[in-house]
C-alpha cells in the first residue's frame, strides 16, 4: 500500500512540473519566436545614413596620370590671360578669385562662385568679364603639363564695355589648351602661351 501511494505521488509531482513556480524567471524570459526574429532583424539592420548595397570604400589614392602635388584646393591670386572678343580683337585681362579644385580621380573644377571678374582695356575702351558658377574638367598630368578635357559648365558669363552690359548668357564649357605645371607645397603656377596663373593652396593635399 505504501509503495502504491509513493508511485501516485511521483506521478502527480511530474504532472504539475515539480517544485518550479509558475512565475519562474527562466520561463518568463522565453520570448515569442516571431517577436524575437523581428527584434533581431531591427538590431542588426544597416546603420542610419549608410547604403545597404555600399561596399567599404577603398582608401583614396592618386590616379597613375595625376601628380599628387596638384591635389587639393587652390586659390587664384593672380590671373593674366589674353582673351578674344568678337569684332574687337585680342587683349589682355587680369583678375583673381577663382578656386581650382583637383581630386585624386582626375576631376577638376574651376569654381567662380557668385562672381569672378577679369578686366582689361583695348585702346581707350574698358572691358570686364564676370563669371559665375563652375566649369568641370577631366584632367591628367603628362610631361609636366596639365591636360584638360570634357568640359561641363554651369553658371553665367557677362561682358561689360565701358560700364555698359554688352552680353550675358550661359557659362561656356570652353576647351582650354594644356598648361605647364609648376607645383610646390603652398604655391602653384599654371602657364601657357596666353595664360599665366599664380595660385595659393587653401586645403591640405587629398
């Protein structure tokens, strides 16, 4: 009789889960599988501001056709150039203020901002050119010269003669001849038959 009672007690104990209370913290931490999966996906998703498909970018390095000295941002302290004006002729103009930006991937920008002025005279007539916006070029350095190609412009250009406006229109995506490069750590010059530009570095090398 005692043996039968003990067996019955063991069966009841097993059926009721033994002495584990109903509010066991282990049981309480068992999450719903769907909720757990959703929480995991949220926690491991891409960080804000990153592209899900973007691979880590390799370290920037100069193109094989780029002189590393030219990389960075340069300010034109002096710009002298001979410009041809239709029905007038060729005459020199002078100015400053353009930013030239050269990147490691062979792209250059001539940045005129809200307005760069080049002025000069032809006889007794005064001329002034005002450029706004920028011109983008592909560039490479070969044999000590900067070679520019594929110009793309966005901005305006305006011509004044003796203070009166003669013309205004879209900035011309002008092709320019190669320019001889003389580059140092803080200063650079670019020259060709009709152009002489002295620049000062305004940013660290890229």
